[in-house]
C-alpha cells in the first residue's frame, strides 16, 4: 500500500537530474524502479544466475542507454524491455 505522505516520483525531473550526473537522482530512480526490475528478473531468471547480479546489469544498461530514451513509451515500460532482453540474453 503506498504511503500517502510520500509524493509521487517526478520522473521527468529525476531523469533530467540523472542526465546531469546527479548521483542522488540516480539512486532515487533505481529505488523507484527496483520492484519492477526484480519482478521481471525473477520471472525470467536464467539458471545459475543470481537475481541481484542480473538486476544490477539491467540498471547499468538503463543508465548507459539513457540518452536513447525518447519518451515515446512510459519510462518503466522502456526499462521493462531492457530487463526482459537482458534476462533472455
């Protein structure tokens, strides 16, 4: 259940701060997306691969490809596609 005292994430603002190399914004983005990514990783987990290692790889790819995100799809959907293809690869 979401906490009513916690404001929703300003995704556009956080992405802009991440693009400016703001480490706190990067951590905020990872914290926000972690439940989504770990759920995808667990459902597509290849054998003999630690889920935390795979989740970390997904986030590394997300940050290195951030300049490719154009906003045509919601950001969590874009990250989901990275997560699924990382698990399949």
